[in-house]
């Protein structure tokens, strides 16, 4: 898919220098950068923290009633 983005001139110059150094087209370097960014920022919902933690199949209404009964 093609897309249109604005890249600041200094970043574009650095991107062109990197592309030349690696002997790759600019588009290939951008695709690689996007893939690395997405991999780094992907999250696994099973790694969630907080109230439920490891308690995956707990009845939330029953839990709510139990907690409120403690008040």
C-alpha cells in the first residue's frame, strides 16, 4: 500500500544517508523501520497487570459483589 507522509528535512537527509550506506532504496528502509517500531510496541494482553492479573476466567460480577461486601 502506498501512503503519503511528511518527513522533516533533516530526518529525510539522514534517511537518505542511511539508505545509501546500506545500499537499499529509501522505501525499504522505511518499511524496515515501521516493522521494528511495531514489533517493539506490540503488547501481549496476557502480560497485563492490575486488578485481574493472572485471574483470567473469574466471574467479574461475583468478584464485585465479594469486594463490595467487604465494605
